[in-house]
């Protein structure tokens, strides 16, 4: 059964969710910034964009994110996993600042602090809503 | 690689529509995927008992999984489209922030999760934080 308190392994999975998503998003952004503007009149150019190096790397990272995310959802609530991994937004901002050279204002630093506090807040609570066993035909996995 | 000149940034309504497309498709995908994973059980335990192939089979044979992935794929292409027109530092935080709220509501309504005061507080703090990040 799933646990309401996290093991170190589960914390590692959540960290992987938080890190792979922003890294992947940053690679996608870098890749998309270097190809011509895509319009709704030519939607297939989105498919060709997938095969450019930065976007391919971004997709590989997002596959890593997805595998960790699915694992996390199998033992924790969606409403726990999403805020707990929101620290990824802070990582996006830091990547945007130091890699893409986008400016970070005072408001953004305040946002980084609030997200960190919010993540700490939710991480101290139970990760799973205890519910009665679902009545399915399949044998539940134990 | 050569840098390409993009046209001027889209107006606020166009930007809002791009972000809304990401949020709605992402919420539908995440709720369906979460429901799929809940119905399967702890993946770490399944992997320990049946190996990686057994865990992958358990995921791929779950009927809710593919509709969830379908919506997440729509969200992904909506994200690519938005990133082609808007800054990452706007798109990523704005879509993440709104998705957090819609997921909290959807989690309570459809997944029957216990969204208690602690989780709402965290969601609100993260939401404001993400808004400030996008500011």
C-alpha cells in the first residue's frame, strides 16, 4: 500500500520530478527560440521542431520527468505531488536568469521565496488520502 | 545555430488563450493520469514484485492511462506553440500556477482527494509565488 509519510526514495523521485521538468522546459524554450515563428496555418512545422537537438534533449528530459511523475502519482495524491514539485518553477526562473539571460526582478525573487515556503508547507503533511479499497474486478496489488 | 527574428509579442488575449489551452488540456491529462495510477497501486512495489516489465505492463494496460497521455500530449504541443510566441518565464509559471488551482479543484471533485487547509494554503502560496515569478 502507499504510505502517507515519504521514504528517502520517494523524496528522490519527487526531486527528479521537480528537476527534470524545468530542465526540459528550458531546453524546449532554447530550441523554440531558434526556429522560425510557427503559425496555426502551418501546424505541421511543430512536428519538424521535435527533431532539432535542443528540443529532442528537452523531450528526453520530459520523458524522465513523466516516468518519475507516474511513479509519484502511484503513491501520493495529485494535490500533494503538484505543490511539492513546484520548486521546479524556482529552477526555471534561475535557469531563465543564468542561462537564457532573462532578468529577475525583486517580485520574482519574492515569488521564489513564496513557492519555497508553500512547498515546505505541503511537504510536512500526509502525501496520500486514505480511502476505502476500490471495488474492482482485478486483484489489488499488495 | 542561427537566431531567428520573431514578430512582436502577441496581445494579452492571444497570450491568455495560449495559456488557457495549456491549462485545460494539462488538467484533464493530469487528473486522468492520476486516476489511472491510483487504480494501479504503488508502482515501486509492483516493480519490486514483477520487475520493470511488469510495472510498464501494469501502466500500459490501464484504460485511463492513454486518454490521460492524449490530453498531456495536447498540452505539450500547446506549450511548444506558446513558447514559440511568448517568454519561458511567462508561459511556464503562468500555466503551472493556474494548473495548480484547476488541479486542486479537479482533485477534490473527481479524485475525491482530501484537499485540506494545509494543501489549499500551499496551493495559494505557490500560486502567488508563481504569479510573482511571471510578473
